[in-house]
C-alpha cells in the first residue's frame, strides 16, 4: 500500500512525495521532523524471511559506511505487517543513466572523474574488514548531486566477502546483462574484480551510449566486445584500453584492484590523484535534477532501461534480479566456458591415448601368450579367436531396446472449405481428480480435501521435452520433480508436447534433435498420457510443428511448410484427412505459433515479416487478421499464450539484431488502445516458452539453473514460490501443464 502524502510515520518522518515505485515497495521523500532535514525513505513490502534478512543486511552495511562518495543510513524500523523502512540521506540531482539519456554520451573528462570517484568508493568498500562487494554497479546506481558530487548508491545486492575457505555472507545473487561479469551468472566465486568489471561496463556505456555485449555471451563465445573506439573514435586509445581491460572475461586479466583501475584512468588523461570525494563533474541543470529525482532515487526499487544514443534501450533486461536463496556454494573460482571446453577436450584426448596404449599393450601380451605359450589357452577358446584358430560362424542377437513404432503415415491433398465452430463450454460443474503417474498411488480425497485447490491447479503434472537420454523425448513429472515418467521413446526424438483439453492425450512432433526455431521433415503424432496409443496425425512433407489443441478438443492448429513457407493449418482430430489452411501470406510473410483463446473463438499467433516476429490475432476461421503488438524491427515477439482466465496474453521478446536474454511481456486480449506490450517484472535472468497452469495462477517456464543448465521451473504469477522442477544435466525445454482430468 502506497503511503499518502503528509502522513507521519514512526512518529518522526512526514511523507512529502513519492520518488519511485516498484514491486518490492516505494521510495519516498520525507522530512525528519526531529532534525528538520529532508531524507529518503526506502520501503520493503516483502516481509518474508529472505527479503527481511536482505533488507536488514543492506541497513547494517550502509549504517557502518562513512565515505564522501557513499550515502549514509540514519535509521531502520519495522511498522508491524506494513513493511520495513530504511532512512538515508536524500541526494538531489540526477543519476548517470538519466544524464546519458539527456546528453547521449559523456565526454572523456567527466567519464574519468566518474570512474575515479567510483574507484575511491570501491577501494573503501573492498578494504573493509571483511571486504564488501557492491555487485550491482551500473549507470542507474551512480548519482550526481546539484554541485557535481558523485555518489554510489543502492546496496541491495551487496555482499560481505571472505576468503574461499570461510563461510560467506551474501546478498541476493543477480545479474544485469551488459554490466554483470560472467562469474556473477553461475555459482563461481565473486570478488572485488566483479565490481571492477561492472564499473568498466558503466564507463563503456557512458562513453558510447551503447550497452556493451553481455559478459556471459562473451564467455560462451556467442559475442565479442565491440572495441570502444569503434563506437566513439573520439575516446583516447589509453582510456579505451583501460576500460576494456577492466571488462576482461577472465578476472585474472582485469585490473586486480580498484586503485589500479583508477591509476589507469587518470594516467590515460595525464591527471593527478585527488583526495577521495574531490572528483566532480558538470552539475546537472535544475530541471534535469528534479526530473531525475522524481523518476528514480537512491536505493532503486524501479529499474528503468538503459539509454542508447539518447533513447531508452529496451534491449537491456530490467534488473537487478534477487535470487531465491543465498549462494552458500559460491566457493569456486570463475573459469571461462571456453577454457573449460578446451580442458575437457585435452582430457578426452589424453583418455583416448591412454586407452589406445593399454589396448595395444594387452594385444601384445595376448599375442605373446598365444604364440609362445599355446598350451595356456584351451583349444575351444583358441577356436573362437579368428587369427589363431578356425573361424566359427556365429549368430549374435542383441537384446532389443523397447521403442515405439511409428504408425503408418498418410498425406492428404484435399483442402475443403472449412468453417470452424467451437463447441460450447460445459455449464455443469466437473469434478477434477489427478491421474496417477505409473507406479504412484493416489489416496482418495475426503469431502473437505476435494474442495481444496491443488497448488498449481489441475492434475499437478507438467510434460516437457528432455535430452537426458540422448535425442529429446517427452517426459511427465509431478510438481516436486519426482516420479518422472518417459512418455515417448522414438528413434528420432520427440518434442513440442501439447495436451488435449481433457488431459488424457498429447500431440507432439517427431523427429526432434533439440530445441529448434523451425523444424523440418517433422510429423504430428498423438499419444496417450501413459505412452500407449501412438498414432500418426499428419505426415505431410516439409515439416509440421507448433501444435495447439483447441479448447473443445476437436481440432489441432499447427504450423506447416507444405505450401513452401510457414503457414497455420487446422486438422480435425477425428478426421485427419480434412486439413484446412487458415493463413496464406504474401511471399516471405509467414505465420506460425498459434495459441487458442479459452473459448476457442480466436487465435493469437506470430507473423514473420521483414525478418522479425510480430504478435497477431484472428478469428478461429482465419478472418479478421490483425497485428496487436508493434515492437519495431529491433525485437522479436514470439511464443504467445492466452491466460485460462482470459485476462491477458503473454509472450516472449528478445533482441533481433544483437544478443539479449528473452523476457516476458503482457497485453490485453480485448483492449487495443495500446499496441505496446507491458514488460512483466519477473526477477529471473532467463525465461522462455511459458505455459499457464490450468487455474491460471502459476507459470511453468524454461529457465537457467546452476552451471548455466537449461531446466524447467514454475512460479506464481507474482513471481514468487519459485520451484526448480528438473535438475538433470541434459537440456530440458518446452514445458506444458497438464489440464485437470475430467471424470464422468
């Protein structure tokens, strides 16, 4: 609940204005009536143990800091169940992010002064006993006061750093793509060099107006850092070299201390050392300072997007992202994935050489025994060895591995005129009971238990594709990630499961070698939830994928390239020969990824035009095709799904021209007053291929777990109660929530 202006809280602080607002609370400007000074009041509405612990940690850290480039905390209190509050200096002015948006980019002198001031603050933090890491240094957390003084703010992700052999007290593990080094994404140990990387990335963005390539992508060799001078030739070579060194992927290649980085910055401009707190920049104009203060202040609860060339760049993921738990296992130094790959290849070559050597040695020994001591080997054994005895004709029958045989296929060339009329939804109240997994016993519910809504809704099971056994196959698991049951076992693999509305059957595609964007030479199949009843639904040439079962269970919409490009088709489940083409775009205008409205009257889908994906909507019969989201040419909008409660459509978005992690946006199914999606504030680094639970209160998704492994997760719509469903090293993807099972 937002505090009203003018109210007095804690018998001391009178609210003057709200400075920022976000999912965890708000930041207010208030007057300390005891001292008559303006203060900033940071609010934390989340009172769970983890959030409360993190908020208290921030208060303790800040309360003990005294440095001219850092804010001070003067009070911390709790108001019953309303939340926790942190009282700190109110700093007028603008943050560096806002200045970059206003000016486009900084000149060299201002950038060096900002960097030197931040190095002073980091040197102070890193020299505490024990050291303190900030871990979220970025333009939005650098504040410039009306007199040009520079402050480092927001310690919400700070951590107390100790040696690897000691216990570690951490704040939330989070990543801000472009500014976080690669070791901050996984479980590798973070240290003072983590902050040095983030400061280097901040100065890179300040001098170029462009967010640098993401550290994880660079570590995975999916991207390379664009030289700073290529984006701003006016920057001196020495300054560019110092900033790029601070942003090295391997921590050992960076400046090892903030003081070293500061020396590199000052040397590049032939500047002399100044006392801490002496470095200043051109003050912001009064109107800019006021606008910035009202947009974002102090320890930020609302993180905006980075400016690029004077405009907000929606390519940057909103951060920071608090982790669900502390990093108790953060005890391993960071090693670049490329170095790990080279080490694995070296070990593999060494293993092959050892195997060849041992095998050769054994053959030599065996040959010596055979020829020099023939009596040692019995005659019947000698007869089985081709080069010393007669060759015996043997027949070897291996034990077959049970596999599913693909049913006979057929191809339909008939495309009759098709009118889709969805069946009316039943008005009677159905009773839902979960179908047990194989080998699982379900205890009948009592009358009181039957009225309880199952967590996550419906049957409490999620189907997904997994490469844990080789080629991807479809698995079914309960909400604890236990009792995983392999539904398919097809030689070419299987993926893209889609449930029938009654939760008894699935449609899927095969073959499948991985999580691809477009599948070629694939067919549609049907299978029962227990793995029986495998049936070919459609095997037309070219490729058939993206299946979506209609809410009344009669029809499956899917994507096919049988016409030469991707278009949406419909196939009646009981009459597969009557396939109908629903969309027919111009050349290079393709349609795919259909998703049904809850009443079955409409489809939301994706159109590919000019090389990017866009979100469209149409009636189920293909009429009234309309674009509902316009994100421009810089973004791909894809994988739309319709909420079971018919109150929203959510979809993925990612950059089309550069690397960025996917994130989620939402739009209304009916309100077309805005054609812009609303970014959902889920605090996760990577989220893709989302599916609603049957009751519409939970989301299953593909995310990144430990060691950058792709696994299946689910969480509530508010982003809480997050559960990691799978932990297998194999790729797990494309989760779909099983509908509630209807019983007669």
